[in-house]
C-alpha cells in the first residue's frame, strides 16, 4: 500500500541547486512508487518540481524536512483544511458589507506585510497582525509619514488611504 511506503522517512542529500524533480525521482525509485501519483510538500506548500532547495529558501546547513503525500490524500487534506477555515469565518462573513482598506506594513528591514482590514478596526489590530506574522514580542508603534500613530484610534478616524505604506517602528 502507498501509505505504508510513505510512512518510513528516508534521507536524501542534495545540493541547493538540485531540482526537486531529481529528489522525487530518487524517492520514488527507493520506495517503488509512481511520481505522478505523489505531491511533494515543504512548509505546508506544494513544491514545484522545477524548483530547487536554494530557490525556496531551504537552510543550506542542517536538515530540511519535506513530506510526500499521495495526491488523493493531499487533496482531501486541503479540502478539510479549507472547510475548517470556513467554519472559523462566520464572524467575518457578517462584516461583508463593511468597508475594508488594503495596507502595507513595512518593518526596519524593509520587509512588507500586506493586510486587508476593516475600517472599523483599531490600529492596534494592525500591530497584533504584524506581531503574529513576525513572532515579534517587543512593543512596536505604527508610523505614517514619520509621525507615530495612536494605536487606540479606529482606522476610519485616520488619514489612511487604500495601499498606504505604514512603517513599524520599535516603541
């Protein structure tokens, strides 16, 4: 059975410029499986077989873990994941008529974090979004055109416009 063959991990040593096609070919050869029936996954994302470890930012020193799923199992997992996501959204679907704004949060390394948020939310929600995205535990402020913004203000009370860039600065 395919699942039994996939359960035992194997170690494949590759260069950072080796295409995943070669890696999956070797895996299938060792496990006696058909490549077209499998999906290769890294960090919960399907990997294009023409991509390389270096191209998707894998650590060049140490071990990177990838997963291989039968296509049918992977499709079923993704369907379940989407259904669970939709179950968690009832509060958000009530806000469909609410106006939203698209913003970009930019940190000190110039990394941008796009976000779409309701105009009725406080700026604090943007700070929480940034902290969740980055794992930041320190206090930060939002700055627009060099001026620190009051995080207790509602977004609709600010001068923010669609596609504005907001800087995230250390408090």
